[in-house]
């Protein structure tokens, strides 16, 4: 009994744990949305099917009653009676009934369960039976009452059993469809949740071992390359980085302890010796000078440690210069003119004088080289004519915008942010050379120099704009920010 109770408690806890997961709740929400959509779709299909069937029944009754009325006008009542009798003997779902002014049936194949004279001309649905059936037989039909010129009432209708059968079939199909949707959705929610829980449990187990002190433990990574794998890879890279930093910190601590111990010991011994042996002012001065030298050595050690720390943290200030934009851009353009001629393109520069930018010459040259190289590869017009690459620049407030424009296919607006990421290429065939790093490199260089990269439509082609801070001083020396 105790074992059975424990099993029930364990099962209940597992179900509650499954229910509390975000994956299960999201799956349940998606299932409800899908069920609501399925109900709407199936209901619309059933309603539209019934509407089309009613329209078809109405059209066929109208056609039949118009034909009979025409026969009555041509051949009179006798001819109409003969036609109705002949058609009444045929098997089918059509109903025919001819009634005189008193309400007595002249001919037909239907017995109405309502007074005929009380029926107004037009459409209605009522109960009827066949003449050869007993009085308890009850069927539903859609009929139209038409008054002939002679005053007789011509009633033509059609049995609605087909519509009822169709409605019942649709109802059953809808019920089974919803049942299958619920069953499959519930199974899918359970499967997804169990899969997610399994992955999370494995990550939690590894995380627990890491928190217990096993820093060599890493999160498990499968071969699925899904979001959990990507998260685990990034976390493992973070753990590797943390492990490297901790190892470096331990090594740094050991080196600091070793390097500082010797000068501190030497300083103490020197001061102690000076106090013990110095008998004159000159000897005391000499001991203090040695202590100052040792202190200067300690300061140099700390300065070196601080510089290393700032470099590893990425806090070193980038050295920039006040660069003449026309000179820098024209120099890069001249270097690429032979390559442009080989590619059947022309490089033009439209840069006004007296524009100066605060940038690193080497990084600026690398960024412009990547933009021109990108224009040469992708900036050829679709017509096959010679390409025209225009390098321009202008001042925009406290910024300088350097643009490289081509006449190629350009980049869709929805993809302009994505192409700034690494290894992203819009050429699905990957027939052209490159690794998808050019624009991402330019964006990174721009951020390092305090600017940004902006992609625009050149109509046609692409206009890549490198936005950099303008130089505040015209100083040939390096401008340190």
C-alpha cells in the first residue's frame, strides 16, 4: 500500500511538474488557437456547403416550375396534368402537386401536412409524405408555391434528406476532426514538454556540478544544433573564458606575489640596515634613496599590471588622427582603379575639400577597401553595362559621412541589418568569392572609431555610408580621445 501511494504521489508530482513548464503552457495555448481555428474552418465549410446546396435546390426548383408554367400556358391544364403525372412516376427527390381553387389535389406525388390554401405563393419548408406511404411517414421538403393563370396552385419541391445526410456527415466529420486534433495536440504538447524537460534537466544537472566546484564540467551538447545546443555552446564558451581568466588570475597572483616579495624584502632590509648602521646624515640619505628606488620599481610593476588589465578588458583608447577625407579616399580609389578596369567598372570620387575626420588611418583604409571590394563584386548593373562606383563624402553636423555607391542589384531593406552579421551572404549559390565578413568587419571598425555603418538604396544599387566623427582640430599629430 505504501509503495502504491508513493507511486501515485510520484506520478502526480510528475504531472504537476509537466503542467508548470512554459513549454507545456505554450503548447496548450497553440493547441487552443488551432482548435478554435479548426472549428471556424469546419463550421464555415459546413455553412458554405449547405448554402451552395440550398442554392442548387432553389435553382433546380425554379427551373422546373418555370418549365411547367410554360407548358400550362401552351397546352392548358390537361397537358400540365399529363406532364406532372409522368414526372411523378419517375424516381427522384422532386415533388409535384397541382391543387384547384378549393384546395383539392388534382395530381401529384406528395401529400402535404398543412392546408394548401393557407400557403402563400413563394418559398417554404414543410413536412410531407408520399401517397403510397402511411400517415406516420414524415419527410421535410423545400417547396415553392406558384399560382397559375387558371387559379390552380402549382407546388414543386425537393426532398431535403440529402441536406440532412450531408449535415450529419459534416457534424460527424467535425467531431472526429476535433477529437483527432485534440489528441494529436495533447500528444505533441506532452512530447515537446518531455523533450524540453529532458534537455533542461541535463543542463541543470551539469550546472549543479559546476556550482559544487567541478569547474571542468561542461553543459551537454547534442547533434541537433537546436536552440538548446546553441545556448549550451555559448555557455560552454563563457565557462572556458571564465576558466581561462581564473587561471590567468591565479598565475597573475603568483607572479605578483613573487615579483613584489623581492623588492619589498629588499626595501625592508635596506631601511633596517640603514637604521642600524647609519651613523652620519649622508649614510641615512643613501639608505632612503635606495628605498625610493625600490618604491619606484614597485610603482612600475603596478603600472604594467594596470595596462595589461585594461588591454584584456578592451578599455585601451584607440589612437586616431585628423585625416583629410579627400586624400584618404582618393588614395584608396587609386589603388583599386586597376581592379576596377579588370572588372569593367569605373571608380569616381566626389569629395569636397576641407573635410577632416577623426579616425585611424589604417582602419579607415581597411573599411573603405572592403566597401569598394564589395561594390566591385556585387555592383555591376543588371543590363551588363560598365559599372559606376561613386565615392562621395559630406559633413552632417559633427559627423562625416563617406559613401560608396554602386549600380548593382542592391540589398532589400528587410535584409540590410542581417548582412551586417558575420558569414551572412545573400547569394544563395555562393558563386562569388567571399565569406560574408566584409560588411560586418566595416561595421565593427566603424564602432571602434565611434561611428556606424548605414546601408541605403541607391536606386538602383547599394549605397554604403560610413559615418565617422569629424575632426575637431586640424592637427597633424595624433588626436587622442
